[in-house]
C-alpha cells in the first residue's frame, strides 16, 4: 500500500476483499494499519456475510462503518472507513484460481 500510494499519489485506492477475509483479518500482520490506511469494501461471500459483520474487525471498526448512500462516497472518505455490499455470491476462491493458473503455466 505504501508503494502504491507513493507511485500514484493522486489515485484514491479502495481495498476490496471478501467477507471471509474480513473474518480472518485479525490474524493478518498489520491488519489495523491496513484498516487505518485505506478505505475497505467488503463483498459478501458464501457462508461469511452476516458472520463477518460480527467479527473482531467489524466490531473494532464499527465507528468507521458506512452504509447506504454514505457508502457511495467511500473513495473520498478518510480512513478508517469501510462498508459491506451484499452482492451475488460466487463460491470460487482466489486461492483456487491462482493454483489453477499456476498449474497451467508451462515452466
């Protein structure tokens, strides 16, 4: 994130992640730094939607929660700022997608 912000100083980035990652985010190194550095948009994931909104990250940052019309301005909000979108769920995981791509690459 620091490199991206240095390389593209005028660009407003938003961290996109699935609700399953919001649940496990407290296990990440420097997770609070991420939440305090960039606005975060959480996308619904099978089996994780409502559960993620009751996890440690959501509770710790409930003061920074944006919903409804306020969520539309996420890119201009000063972090911490985050929101959740209930969208069409897709069961594929990025881990399995990366593994599939890696297995198709010719060494």
